[in-house]
C-alpha cells in the first residue's frame, strides 16, 4: 500500500474529497516526522508508538574489499505496535 492508497482510503472512509484527504495524510506524516526529528515520542492509541533510538558507532566490514571500516553513530526511527494492531495482524 502506498501513500496515495492510504489517502484514497481516508477519502472514502471519511467522505472527503481526494485533495482534502491527501492534505490530511500529508499533515499527519509531516507531524510524525517533525516530532521524530526533535527526538520526541509519538503515541497513537490503539496503533503504536513511534520513537527514535541512538545507534552507537561500530566496526563494520566493506563487503567488496573485506576492509574494516568505522560506521558512525546515528539516530534511527523506531516503531512499536500497540496491542490492538498486533491483534489485528495476528
């Protein structure tokens, strides 16, 4: 499912026009992205929790040459599904 499919589903479910649904979906994704960029946690009841995790620097290996390289530390997004979502999938 792509973002356009989600917008079409929202438009159908909420009886909205397609452009309004596109704007709503984009606004939700933008709000989540902005909060994660500020390293805040986003909790959507019944769906799950978006958060960030710090990944420490570590040693890796170049698969082509076998040379040892240092992979720098980074911050990565994380998602933990809520119970309702887990039950719906299973």
